[in-house]
């Protein structure tokens, strides 16, 4: 009797387990439609703005080096001050060159007298032409020596190449320096320039004469206007970037880091989608669209980006329905149950 009761109880538990399993099976249906929210694609005009990094430079910058070696006998470096073009900054010892120049001047004076005397003799047939030519050649040779020696003396004098602000002094009077020694720097700060690079995909954002905005760290958030003055006529092969130069005026120290803000010349109609709807893949980027209630994965190409949205340049058309919520459970060919239907204009603002 006891064995019979145990068999009955075991049968009841087995029946309950089968019933529970049946209920669980009824709840999970792989063919059931997936509930999703969609956005219908429409054209929208976007003021495309990109931000890149740049570096401020002086319009003219020179490291001041002597053209010859020697001991410094005169030095005038008003650190941090504005000096005019042609101002003598440094002078090297030229005593030996000055002595050589005086010697040449004496020889040239005697050669000129000899040439004038021979010329008079030639006029009265007192000497032949070849004798006069030798004296004339002597004069020309000494004049060339004089010019050469004077050029060596000029190289011992260092002058400001342009009007600008001179930097810190690096040498002292009495120091022996050579052509690699930097005496100071000078830069022209009344006009500044900024160099920056941007990906070649944004080449349409820059052209000669276009106005752009720049902002420096020390500018307290104030933006300055700059004008694109030059574009490197070659793309940098290693980075596929374009190098651009712009000019501006402002109280900014050369070498400062700056942000450059660029925008397209005109606002063109485009399709924007939320950035989270793009599925990255090793070969392509994909978006899930709805076609007759069925999920379809399509390859797309992207362009301009904002903090929340991405421009679709290829792969989507106006009127396409893109899944914006519930993508996690969607596969190719899944049946869909549409919940909310929005516009991309509302979710990409």
C-alpha cells in the first residue's frame, strides 16, 4: 500500500512538472514580433561646424645668429622690447679686417696714381697698350679685394632684419661665438598666423579668404576672427590631413594652443540619425530599417558628426523607417511590432 502511495505522489509531481514546462514553452516564441520604435527619415538643414586644434605663430620669426665667428665687442639686446629694422644688435671683433682694409686702401691709392700716369703715357705713345692694361688690372683687382674685405667686416655686425619684438639675451659681451650661436630671437607680433590640420573629408570647409573663428586657452572663452590665407597644395600622406594657415590680429603669444572652429559655406539638406542606431562592423557600418514589417540591415556611409547625431551620406533615403529603440533583439528578417513612430528631426536636435 505504501509503495502505491509513493507512485501516485511521483506521478502527480511529474504531471505538475510537465504542465509547468508547457506554460514556459507557451511564453517563449522565437517567431513572435519584436517591439521596436522607429524614426521616419526627413531632410534637415544642419549648420555643420567642426573643431580642430591649431598652433599660433608669429607672422615673422628669426633666431639671430652671427654670420661669422669672433668675440663679442658690442651687444644691444633690449629684452622684450620693440626694435626697428636695421638696429645694430651685436658686433664682433674686426680689428684684423679693419687693418687689412686700410692696407688695401693704401695699395689702391698707389695703383690709381700709377694707372693715371700710364694712361697719359699711352696717349702720347710713351708706353704700349699691354703695359697700361696691367696697371688697370691692378686697380680692378684691389677694388675687388676692398669690396670682399668690407663684406667680411659687414658680417661682424648683426642688425635687426625687421621691426619686431626681441626676445631674451643668450650671450654676453666678451663671449666668443660662432655661426651656430643664438644671440636672441626676434618676432613680428602685429600680425599673427595659426596653422592647423583637418581631415581631407572636410576640404570643402576651407578656402582662401574664408573667415573662421579661433579660441585660445588664455582668451577667457572669447573667440577671434581669422582669415584663411594659404592651404598646403598636398595632402599629408601619413595622416590624410590637409594643412591650412590663417592670419589674424590679437594679443596672443606665439606658440599658444588654440581651437579652430570651421563651418561649411552653405547649409545643405542632409539626413541625420542618432549615433546609437549605427551598428559598427569590421567591413561596413549598418543601420536597421523596416521594410513591410520586416527588419533589414543596410550598409551606410557616414559624414558629419555632432555630439548625438551622425550624417548619413549614402544608404538611406527620405521616407525610410529606421529602428531607434529595441534593436538589441532584432535580427535580419525579424518580424516587427511598431511602437512609437517619430521623425529624425525630433530626435537629432
